[in-house]
């Protein structure tokens, strides 16, 4: 190939300040440059680094004409940086590489051979993980190689036979395919490549898998993902979960593909749920913004109990113990929090007597999941026996507590502090 066939896009943020960070950054670049790169460009996007990362990149840019260094004014995240790289790229194919990882020393030659023979929208391959001197290879499939397949076919085969991969670094993309379909990374979140890697694969016309390790990544305590807070990780995974729902409902899929998408959505949910903190305002705000739509779709899609409720799973153990002391509960509230919570309370075999509201409106008339919505005044006869669980956002708590106090309810518990 005489024309530029590959653009390698590397987001860089404060790599040098991390333990052995400069060594890893130089290794990342050197592992590319020792290969035949006459038809390869390397786009390094410095994401507003405050250490010497830009200095290292500039040094390489002055030495190697095929290295292009771009700089964000301030830290905008890997998703934004990758999108900048896509728009600036000129190669026929695009490969995303993280600055603390590196590629196999023969990978560019192998890719040149493959792309000379085939026009492929998405190429999948194996990755090797290194941690503390130990190595493990992640094989997507047992086959040595696949013929050209549609993205849906390859995606179904991968999901049904192996763990779901969420890294965009394990796939190479035809640039025109990304641009024609306006495929970009979600910006401003962690785990931005989870949805990107799934959507780009499943929508592709021509895909291929090769049984070759082309990418080596290091699991270490200094990576962005490792150091991410639970809140930020939840937001990233939950965003992928929301986006996957939109993809699922965007068109009719085959039965096999629908099953695989369901499995994929479930995995995103479970990962997000591990980082769910009901007392974190950012988490609650994101959940509330999406919950009405998602709960409806969730019950359509997962008629079984494949996905568990967020709220019941993450409630403080002491609160659960208190709930179990009462045979009858009243859930105060008829919004998203209350709907989700009341439906899950039955799983600990507690009777939900009613949703309680201060006044009935057009939005809360009738019943929800078979549980009646009643005025709190009409439930006063249970004031001595029932536990009233306040299932609203904290800003309403004081008014509700004052109302319950005036009516003489003895047993009150706030779901969210």
C-alpha cells in the first residue's frame, strides 16, 4: 500500500506523572515506530496535561514526520480526544491505542496484509493483559480466523461464546464507515468506548475476526479507569446501559441478535449496579432523568428477573432490617423512586398497602403495578401499625415528615437520606 492506510489515535493525559508513566508513554510510541510506518500516521491528542506529557510528545513530533500532536485547551476526556482524532485522521483505517498500552511488534505488517486483500468495516482480534508479571490472552473466539461476516453475525457469535469486550482498542475501524454513519464516542464520561465498540460492530456490513494478539494492555493502579470514583464509573456504565436500550429499540433484530443484545444490556446494568450509590446526588439525578423511560422498557425487555432493581439492592442493611420488622408498608410518593422501590419490596415479602400522596393529580391517579394510589389522609387508620417509607428525593422530605407528624404516624423511614 502506497497510500496512508492507518491512523493510530492516542489520547494522552498526565501520563508522565504516573508511576513509570514516561517510560510507558515512550514504550507506546516506540512499539509503533520500530515497525514499517511509511503509510501510517500517529495522532497524539494531549488532553490538557499539566505534567511533561506534552513535552515528550513534542519531542517525538520533531523527530518523526508521521507523528501529529494535537492539544485540547483543558481536560475533556478520552471520548472527546478520540473524536478529535477521528476528524483529523487521514488513514483508510483507524486504530485507538491507550498511552499506557502498546501494540504487537508485527501488528502493522499483519494489518497491511489483511487490508490489502479485504475491505472491512470492523476488524476484531485478540488482546493480551499484563499484570504484575503475569500474562493472560483474551480470545474472542476459538477459531483461527473467520470469513467476512456481517457485524450482527460476528457480534452474536462473540457474545454467545465469550465474555463481552468493551474496549474500542480491540477493534480497527474503516474511517469512511465511521464518518458515513456519524459514529462518535460519548464525551465527558468514563467507559466511553463500551457502547461505541458494540454499536460500530453490530451495525457493520463487513467484519472479520483474526486469531492474533495485536494489542497488549496493562492492568495497573495508575490507569484512569482504576482511579475512577464509583460515581463517575456508574455514570459511564449507566450511560452505556441507556444507549444500549436505544439501540435495541431502534429497529427490528433477529431472535438471536435480540438475545445477545439482551445479554449485553444486562452486563452493562450489572457493572453499573456495582458502583451505584443511592446517597450520591449525581447518581440519583442521572437515574431520575432516565428512569421513567427505562423502567418501562426494562419490564418489556426483561420479563424475567434478569435485571434486579437498583434501589432495593443498594439500600443500607440497617434499613432493610427495619423494613422486615413490619408486615405492612406504605410507600410515600408516586414518582420514579417510589414506583421502582414498591415493586421490589415484594421480593422481601412485605405487603405494599398503597402509594401515599398529599394530593391526587392527573399523573398519579389509579394504581401502579396493581398497588392503589391513596391520599395519606385516608391511610390514618394504619398510623400505629404500618411503616411509612418516604420514597422521594430529599428536597421533599421535610414537608412530608411534617405532614406525617401532624397525622400521627409513628413509624417512618426515609429511603434516601
